[in-house]
């Protein structure tokens, strides 16, 4: 499979988020990306090595570079969105490692709401699962411009091309149902470092870029203000029995009087007030942060999406 990479010198910062089901290897992938791109401080790496050694592990557990909360380290899972910042000679990066457990799915909205690109991981042994569908639906709902399907743990399926192609075909069918604009599949092994920063010697059949190479060259920077309105709710403020919904308008524009739909509930209402920087406004534009009020009492919670058009909601 050949993937064409187009370089864009106009954009020097890429925001991206990782997502995937439990144990698909998100934190390990991010840790490998940071480690192999020389973006980990010596004291950080030493701390990870000490913790790994105390657990009887021969090699550093790179997932510890992103699982920063004590509860995450104790339970061995990712709970909150972990943000990391790193730089290569070609581009600056802001990444968000989001949780995989179903009860934390809404946290992906937080991580992906400002992302130029989403990396959705799939375990090569298990293929596309229900949580993969949810994360793909969130990416489609937020209109994330670029999606990478990272088929991880290729080492555990013998680096077989047929396994990779089977998963890509399965994901492509679901992506079409969601009207996902497109995606770039990359076979990787986060644990072994295959196709993460350096191209793998184990998959000669793959002719595309390694993950970091793609991240460094993918074109980003489309005008979000011309896209359909997408307002992921980050916080609900209750004041004098009136609900104010706070967040960042990630695309499009919202006006007082607009009819809007709340997802995933599908309830509709009308915008009766917009507040930007503490001042009333008639109109808000992406990427402004704002609060808005609706004409009707709706069951809107953190992680819900408010839009001005009909969307397909996550399963």
C-alpha cells in the first residue's frame, strides 16, 4: 500500500490526539514516539527506568511517560487526558493521549476538540472493536481533518500484510458509514519501535512513511471558520437556575437565534445568548472560547456536542 505524503512548510505546529480501545497500546506508542525522537529529558527517563526495574521489567515501560496520575500508574490504565509537548527539526507538536476505557470515552472529545489529527489505534490481534467505532465516530463528529489508523502490535501477528489489510478494509467500511473524510493506515509495533520514528525492516511490503514522518509532513491549517459549527461542551455552569454551556467553538460560527442540535441525544433548541470574554455577543467564530444559553431546558453535559446541522452520533 502506497501513501503519498505532502509537505507543508506553512504550518509549524501540529495538534494531535491518540485514541483506541483498552490495551491497544496508546500510552506505549506515545512513549515510544517521545523516546525515539529524543524528546524525553534524562531525569524523566531515569525515573521511568527506576519504576520499571522495581516491577521486575528488563526494559523501560514507556507508557509511564504519559500515564502521569498516581491512580493511572497504580491501575495500569489511562484515566485522564495526558498532554505532552515536543519538537523535531521539522515541526512542533502538542499531543493528547486520551483514555481507552468506555467510561472515559467522553475524554476523547476534550483531547480531539482542538486536534488537527487523530491517531486511532487498533490491536492487530483483535482488529476493529466497538470502542474503535466510538472513537472513529467522535473524530467524524468533530470533523478532525486527518485520521491515522495505527494498526499496533504487528509483531504479535508476524508482521503479516494480510492481517493489516483485513483491519484496514474493516475500518474503511465503518468510516464510510460515518462520512469520515479519509484516513491513513500505518502498521506499527509501539513496543518494538517498528514504523513509529524509523521505518521497519520487518515490513518490506509497506511502502508508506513511519508515523513521525507522516506527522511531520501532513498538511494542516484549513480555515475552521468556514466549516459547519461544532461546539463540544467542556463545562456546564448553573447560575440563577439558568444553564450556561462553556467550551471552545472548534469550527464554524454560532449566532443568537440559531437552531441547534445537541448530540448524542438529538434534542433541538435555539441559542438565546452568547458570552465571549465576559461580554454579550451576537455571533461567535471558531476558535473562540465562549459560553452559550439555550431557550429550552435540555439535558446537556460535558462531552456533548452542539451543532447547527444534523450529525451521526457515536454508537
